[in-house]
C-alpha cells in the first residue's frame, strides 16, 4: 500500500511538472507569437522619421502594420505602394507643399524604397496631425483623403464639432481608424517600457 502511495505521489509530481513545463512552453510560444506579430522592423528609419516629424513612433509602426504588414513591395489595387501605402497624388502633394528641397529629385517609383516610404508617410502623418489636431481624424484623412474628411466634418450627421467624428460614413475608413488605434495600443503595451 505504501509503495502504491509513493508511486502515486511520484506520478502526480511528474504530471504537475509536465503541466507546468507545458504551460511555460505555451506561454513562451504565445509571447514569441505576439512579438512577431508586432515587429519593430525598419527601426532606424521609423525612429529617425518619428524624431524629424514629431510623430509618435508607435503610430508609424501601427500605420505600417495596418497598411502593408511590413511588406515593402505591397501595392494596392488603387495604386498605393510601399510600407505606408502612399498614393501617387499624395506623393505629388507632399513633393509640392511639404517635403524639403533635399527630396526634389525623387519620383513616385522611389516610394518603393522602405526608408523613403517611411519618411514620406511620417511627413504625411505630421501634416495631417497639424491640420486636424485629432489623431483619429488625421487617420481618417490618411485613409480616405483630406477632401472627404473635410466634407464629412462639415456634415452634422458625422461630426458635432467639425473636428472629430461621431460616425464615419465609409466603413473601410471607420474600420481603418479603429485598427490603427488598436495596433498602436498593442505596440505601446509591448515596447514602451522595454
């Protein structure tokens, strides 16, 4: 009887050890999965653009994650390219009004270069944040364009104050602003105190 009791105790200890080991393994795998889902790729370029344009680096990462999931070769059916999915007209607008003379010789094809795409994307975010003062509204403009956002802000069905949205009429843009905010929140939780 005593031998069976000792065997049962040993078997229980082994089972508990295996469960603890499996739990630690699963936890590590989950953490590795989470960090790989929210990578800090192009860190040098993102941090440089963040400092240069005064845009939160986690916002830049969140936009890249949402727009291209870090695929520098990403191209949309609408013609947007690169990590931050810049459109030809947006590139021309930035070239004309906002990018300094160091960038005069670039063409839209250069937006396939990750560093330049991040530079222009961060510049665009900076301009939109200055225009709208609300990150949420700036993200709507990043997705749907300044003309659409200005029109929606004037409509009391969508905005009470002409600055922020209570409702966005295009579901893609509505979903986009929430997804970027969610991705930014994940980046901050994972990396802000590391």
